[in-house]
C-alpha cells in the first residue's frame, strides 16, 4: 500500500530509521549503524550494521542489511539521519529507493550550508564524485520543522508522514531511537540530544 493510501485510511506506517553511532576518525575501524523499525512511533525491531568511515559502501550496506532481513516486506519507508553515514560515506538516495522499491528520505535537523559541505568534501579523496552522489539526492524541501530530500514519493506526502512518525520534537521516533541506541552501545549511555 502506498503512503498516500496509508495516510488516507489511517493505517500504521512501518518505517526504518538509520543513524550512525559515535566514532573517532583515524582509527580505521568501521562505524556502527543502528536501524530502528517503528510502526508509527512504536518500536518494533532493530538492525545493526557497519559502514566505512568516509567510505563508499553505505548504500550497498543498507541494501544488503535490509534485503536479508525479515523486516523489508513490512516496510513502507526508509529514513536516514542526513545523507551521509560515518562522516562522508554519502548515500545514493535514488539507488537506495530503486533497489529497495521504497520511498527513501534523508532528514536534516536544519537546512544545511551547502558551501561548507562542499568545502568539507574537498578535503577527502574524489570530492567531485561525492558531490555528484549528494546532488542526485535531489532538492532539499522545507516543511518546518522538517528539512529533507526524498526519492520515491512526493514531498507533500512525506511531510504528512513525518508528522505522524514524530512523537515529540522534530525527529521521527525511528531516527530518535536509532541515535540513542547507537550512542548507548558505543559510549555506554545515550546522549542528551536525539
């Protein structure tokens, strides 16, 4: 069932939210990634994976993790905390959406400063390639308090869905929990902000 129909009939929307755990650059270790599955705002399950710091395997790892899981057939939407995991391991949002056959959304807490982002990318190998992947994610839509890029659905529908998936504050529950769990596993306790 499409998101628009789920909204119309007030059905439960099953979503997975991915966020990377805290990490220290320069140690050569992969970055842990938490994927939390929620039915609307209710916790229903979890995946755990890894990506390379500033690497190129983020999209592939998310696709592999989901395609091998029992959760994929139940999902209606994939949420990412930003377009990158593990520093600047840029997620190819159109490829992720096409591969999983699901709408995929990169959510931001505030409108990003693209000039600063471009400068940060210039400090890494193959900055043009990273910028091109980031650019392919599409326009950044503003539906305060949400800022997002989307592939696989329209922004009006996504904005309505994000409101349903958010219990408190400005972050959908699946992403909030992924952030808290990732921090707790790595640091021993969750942080103040999610």
